[in-house]
C-alpha cells in the first residue's frame, strides 16, 4: 500500500475493510487493498497490455475514481414526498435509480 500511494497519479489507497465500508461493497469481493487514480489517471497493468487502437482518437474513460462518483440522477416525473425526503437526507448511490424510477415517482 505504501508503494502504491507514492506512485504519481494515485489519489487514494485503502485496505479491503476500509474500502468495503466506504464504498458499500461486500468485503469478500475485495482484494487486499484498492488503488484509485486521480482525475487524470487511469490505472491498468501496463500500456503494452492494453489495445487502445479501437478508441480511434477518442479519449479513454476510466470508471471508479473519486472524481467520477457524482453522477446526475434525472427522472422524467416528479418524486413523491417520501422519495424527495430520502433524496434530501441521505446520499444516493447509482443503484438507487431503479427504486426511485419504479417506486418513487408520482
């Protein structure tokens, strides 16, 4: 972990227990630790192990960094009072969209 956190482009390194708690993930699915890149860094094995030719000039987008956690949560119908209260009082996760879209709209 100490070697990883010292690498350029690394924003955060967490052990498995802290990563599972912070990101609400099952602990048994985590490795020993996780490494998150900063806004300008995609983490992978090495450049030679990734075929980027299919990008055809488009930017590569990595998912999972801290800077990519806020994502618009947009519905085409107004929320019920109960779901408005939920949205205002707790943090929403990407999977909450299913519950809100199916059960939380007028």
